[in-house]
């Protein structure tokens, strides 16, 4: 069974989180290649949990036209912007959103990108169910949506975005679950490039009608990651996690 290091929830600017992912990704790939050369190495996978300051990220298949603010307006509102190497279009990350970045060598799990993305969705669907929310997949869109409700306007509400990148069957980027973010920041983009009038973005706090902390959601998501991907979790001490960041 694969061993996965669970990194503590950290409030981290996007660029630093991306640099940390890149560093860990390179280490995982290096161990994979060393094992192929016959060296005695043990693979270690990583699962990072991050809360970002406000930032818009644009995937490699996205359109910059889906960002509705100018550079001056971004600066005025204190929101960063990054073009990144994951799939998908534009999305928002910010305080109150639980972001998970798996750095997994899929050679030790399963070599199937479609199954990988569906498994990320399954983690979120199970996490939502713990809070009485019914998450669903949408055949036309990646991510997790809440069940259609004709009484709600709009009836289709996205609660989790997913965007991934794989190199040498090793993953980067991941998922962003809206726990209690400032949803008004989604008004300045065309989220994930989806402009249909019957769709919108929501959060767990909005749907539950009460404040919800990331620390309430995190242990449930950790457990469901271990269940869905069938791995042995090991907590990384905060000091070790911080040390890895200082080496960037």
C-alpha cells in the first residue's frame, strides 16, 4: 500500500505553493527513476492542504478573456494572477477555500487519468455527504456540483473545482473546495469558462446556512482521500513542512 505524507494545512501565497509542489514533484520523479535503475529506494507521496490569499489562476487551455478585471483593478483589489500548467480554465482561490494538492506517483496507484480525476471528485462527494450535502458529477464538466434544484436560482451550483497536471505519471495541482470563501470574487471571472445562466458557484457555508471552518472539513477530507486512493497516511510535522518550504 502506498505511503502518503499529509502536510498540515498552511496559509500560503500561490507562487510559494506552486514552488513547493514543483520541488516535491521532482523528488517523487527522481525516486521513481532511481527505482527503475535498480536502486533500493522507497517512494513517498505527498498530499498538501493549503489556504491561499486571493488569487486567480488560468490553466493552459483557458482564455485570458475569462478574467474580467484589468491589471490595475487586480492590484486595487489585492488579488494576484498566475498562468499555470494545469488543465482547465480560470478559477479563484482565496481564504475560506480548502485546496488539496496530491503529489502522487500513479505508477503506485493506477495509470488512468480519467479514474484519477473521478477519484478526486469522489473524495469531495464523500466529504460533502458527511455534512448532509449531496454532491454530484456533471457529464459535461469536471468538478463537483450540488444536486439540481428547480426551486433554486440558478439550480446547478458548483462547489468544487478540479484541475490537474501529470508528468511521468506523477500528479500536481488538484482540487479546491469552497468551504466559506468570499463568493463575490467569482463575479470577476467566468469560472472554469462556464457562462451558462443556469449555473453558479456556491459554498458549504451558504448551503448549510451557517459558518464553517476549514478545520472542521479537513480531517474528513483526509480520511476520504485515504479511503478512495487506498493509502497509508503519515502526518508530516509542522517543523518538517516549514523546513521543506525554506529550501525552495
